[in-house]
C-alpha cells in the first residue's frame, strides 16, 4: 500500500492515490471459497500446477548470476540513491508460466550484501518487505542497518517479485493519469459519484491489460513462491532462510506449503491472516487502523494544547471525520499547486499510523491542515504511501499491488454488496471504514480471473517458522498471527507476541523482540510458543 517497504497486502481503493495508501493489507484479500458477486466472465489465469509436476530445466537451475555494482533505483522501483559498494545486483531468469517451464522467461532483479563474518556464514537470508508490490531491490539497502546483526552470518538478499519494479513490472497509468485519478471520490455519496468511481476502476483495469496483459495472469503469489525456490538453488542454498514482512508473510507461508522440505529458518512478521476472505480482511483492517488511530489520539491528547485533535479519542475522531467530510467538497491547497483531497488526507493519516515514530509528523500535518488550512505535510505523507516522488513519478506499487491481489483472489464484489456492508464498516471505523468498504470493488472489473480461494499455508514436515504478531498493528491485525501459526501446523508455526504499536515488531527496537528473533536466526534457538515481549 505504499512506497514504504513495510506494507501489506491490500485490496486497493477506488481512488488511485489511496489504492495502495490505505488498503494495502496483508490478509484481507484472500477469498475463502464464497463466490458471491463474481462478475462477468473473463479470461482465466491458468491454475497453478503442483510442485511435483514441475521439472525445471538445467538452464534455469544452473544459472550463475552476474553480480555487479548496483545503480540507483529506477523510477518504477521507487526513490533512493545508489547503494554503497557493499551491495551487488544481478538478475535471474524464471519461467513466465510455470505450466510451461521450458517456455518464455522473465528476469527477476536481485540485490545482496555479503555476510561480514565469512567463517561463520550460514547462507542467504531472503527478504520480502510486503505490498504486495514493494521493490525489495530499493528497500533492503534502506533498512539494512536494522539487520546489521543478521548480516554477520547471512548474505542479506532481496528481490523485485514478478510484476514488481524491474521484474517484468506491471504498468497501467501514466504519471499524469495517476495524478488525475486522485480527484476521483473514494467514498461516493450518490449514484453519479458511484458511476464515476466504477468507471475509473474499469479504465485502470483496461490500461493494465493494454500495457501488461502478457504478465497479468502470471504474477500470482504461488508463482512468486516458486521463484524463491529457484532463487534458493541459484544462490547455492540447500535451505531457504527467509524474513517476510506483511504480505511477505503470506508469500512465506505459501512457500512453506509448496516446499516444506526446503524451509530453513524463517520469520514471518506483521502477519497476514490466511483464513479471511476480502470482506472479512477489509473489515478487520478497518478495526485495526481505527485502533491505531485511537491510540495515537490518546497519546496526542496528553500533550494538551499542542494536540490539534482535542482532549480525548472520541473528540479527535469526530474532528478528523468532519475534516475529511469537508475535504470531500473542498480540497486544501498546497505549495506544489496540487490539492489535498479527502483520499490524499486519509492516505497521509494511514501512513503515519504504521510507525509510532511517525505520530509526531501526523500531529504537525493535522495542525497545518486544521489550523492553517494547508495540506502540504499530509500530501507528502500520502505521496510516500502511493509511490510518488518529488518529480511526480510513480513507482509501480499501485499497479503491481492490484495485479497480484486480483490474480490471487477469486472474489469479485458488486456495488450492491458494498452498499449493504457500509453501516457495519462505518461502525467499525468512522474514519477508515467507508474507504475500506468501497475498496472491495478493486478487482471487480479486472481482466484476469483470480486463481485461488485463498492461500494454502499448511506446511507439514517444515522446520519451525517464527510467526510474530504485534497487538497494535493497524494493517495486519494481531489475530492473524495466531491463525497463521495454526494453519502452518503443529510444531511448525511458533507464535511470538509483541505488545506494542505500529506495523511489525522486529524493527520496533524492542530489545526482547530483537533478541528472540536474532537467537533463532543466528543460533537456531526456537522460542517457546506464546513467548511475549513488551
């Protein structure tokens, strides 16, 4: 849902700006067999073959990557400078269609920094930072300091998954078209606005088909998991050691299901609930973001007159809801000449809730908007979520996010079904509920059918997998961790709890959590199920 790597699987909102900015949820897009509201007949993506059916040619499994110095991230990957000399980049070829392993291939972009203690090196530690749609090539160097201890014994490795960034990245709208889409109302109030929003969604889907139709049927999570096993072989590792965040937890769970015998040491942090359908997931995320907002408002209220939202959470929610309603009719001006729309403001608020360290910026943004009538800071935070840089260039996180979600999920919702759910969503969150409800229309007009009823993460025979949940996580609610651990199976899913705020746990700086994960990854010490850090 954002250019930030700590994103989760999302069902994109109707408004292109908030597409990734709010709904990027890790577990809320997994259809569980209820085909209610499935739309018109569309070309179907081929059902994935089971791993035992696939024999990859030696030309793929025997690849030797040509590691070289890394350039700066391309616009489609996101912003950032070229990483330092310790980083190396390469590509690896994978089948476009695993049903035709000897057929057409695509290149996956990879990045690595070698282990600093070569004598005690364990192997590669592969990262996926979520989205889906986030570029691992641009993200890993930015967050490498957080994993410096792990780098002593692992090569830190990440990649752009298929459909993302420089790995046959999905392309849809131009940068100017993305900016124009921000004017579309993500919470339509009448039939005319509903027609405009659904027309915008159809135009987005048509543009994706026109520019990226060749890859759209093949950017599914199952294929991405198979890519990781091919990467494992190419990197020379007998087992895959893995660190998945947000949507990356679903990808890791699917990998463990497909290749349980190849799982080494794996950590799933900020966990997608693999049991929820899109409606359940969106509803859970409405409650999750509302919980995070309430926690922010309570903290803000302690600052007295410096808090722009008042003295308690209830008053703060009312003030923010009224502010958003006003923006629906009259966006705020900014120094850039662009307008802060309702969707943009909501994206900026959501962005700040991912990390309690960002709460101070949310306070400043709300002060500027509520007291000065300017939208500069909230718009900047929204841009960071939607992958827009200072030059007006967008990464492909929006397009890839939608493409991966829609090929994974069979569920397709109708306008009437969304309308029926609006009261329940509004009650769950007066600020986020309505946006998340309308976001369920994201895949309704997609040109490729979804492939599965939901991710199978059962992994009998796998090594233990750490499943880390944060009780204050807005985007991947805490309950998902327990369900993921259960679905992985007895002795496989090891649940660890962090009683904190923000999205994810390892990067929170909590000493207990850092020690627990590091002891597992570096020394193989599996914590007791139910271990809690606070």
